[in-house]
C-alpha cells in the first residue's frame, strides 16, 4: 500500500479556514487567474497555494482546462463542506468579536441608525421577526460605519443624499436599499394645492431649517433651489423635533422623507419633479453572519413599504 505522505499528494500541512476560502474563490470565479485578481494575489502565488492545499487534501480539487477550472469529485466534496463550515466560522468570529468588545448578548441585534425616518418601522419589523434589537443612534454615517468596523454594532441603516457615496471603513460592506423623494414640510394652515404638491419655486419666500448631516444633501438642495430660480434662506440646523416645532409654528419649512410621519399641525407636500432625493443604505461587516444580513435587509425593505409606523423625522 502506498504511503500517502510519500505520494505527490501526501499531507504536508494542516488545512485551515483560509484554505477553504481559497478553494471557494477559485470555484466561484472559474479560473485561478480571476480568483487571484479578486483576492489581490499574484497568479503564481495562488497556484502555489492551491498546490499545497491539494497536497494536504490528498488529491486534486480542480481539473485545469483551457478556459478555466472545474471541481473534481474531491473538489465538490470540499466545496460542499465549505458551504457549511465557512458561515459557521464567520458566525463564530462575529459573535466572539462583539462579545469581546462589548460583552453584548450574541442573540441581540445591535443596529446603528443614521439620518433615517425608518427607525420605528425597522424596530417593528425586526420585533415581528423575533429579533431583539438594541438601537444606537449616530450623528453621521462615518460614525455608524466605524461602529460596524469596530464591532460596536452588527449592522447600520443610514439615510444619505441620493448623490452621496457611503463612507469607507475597514471590512464594512454596503448595499443600497432604495431611493425616495424628500417632501416639503409646512404648517398645516398654509394654503396648498388640492393635490398636495408644490413647485419648489413657490417656497422661495420660506425660511428653511435642516437636520445636521455630513453628506452632500445641503449642496444638492441648494442646487435644486438654484434650478428653481432662488437661493434658500436658512434658519440653520437643529434636531428633528425642534425642526418640526418650527414648522408647526409656521416659522420654517423643512425637508423630510416620504416615509416619515409628523404629527398634528404639519403637512407634507410632494415637490413637483422630486428634485431632492434620499437613499437608504444598509451596511455590515464582512464577518457578519448571513442570517443577520438578510434580517436587516428584509427589515429595511419592509420599513420603506410601511411608512405608517415611521417616526417623526425632519432632514
């Protein structure tokens, strides 16, 4: 009987999780060259690593063909087991990292929120899905992304100007959920068109109040006003509740997402042409388990469809 340690594919090293990720990357991209580019490695280095993996496993995991590679029976076995092992290891790493950094209960979803009117709707959807949620309100998207990168939050839901790109943080991945028009909030007693719409130019005489933000929303709003033929008069920035009080008193006009609710004394008007829009983004860490990602994405999508449970929020 042949001694496997003396054969060309005898075990020469212990198989590690990173080796499974390498095999999955090659299978996903269909070639060593494409996988090397995706992993940020030189093609010869990846080929050498793949050869070591095959020696550790005792046989080839891919058949090399002119147009790429295809898994061998051994390769299909490894990929099948990797589909179970890698998510489990990601979940272990995620839960260990969050417990080490904050001592948090791994069953609790820590959700950072920034600049969104969907907080109550998000919490309701997640509650209905039997998720315990701890909300963490942040002033700007960069702070929220840093929370996710550092393990202080499991995910982030952020509202940003539709023309803005999300901030960069180590290991943080973003997905855009959707884009919605911003409406003009006016005092309930202000004369308006029967259909509840307003031309932005009709608000040229208004004093505007805004919620503090770190994106390009203020510039994009000013540009929309310039296209409408005026420069907006600003009362400055303040918290959403204060902005609503000023609107309710007839002292200011504000912008708010269509999904927001505002209470008595305030009316939301759709601005003709939807010149100012806001995007909803979801972010998580690369190690965040798939079930957490899916839960937050589902909640964000559902929250946009359920404005009746949104919270008062001026932007």
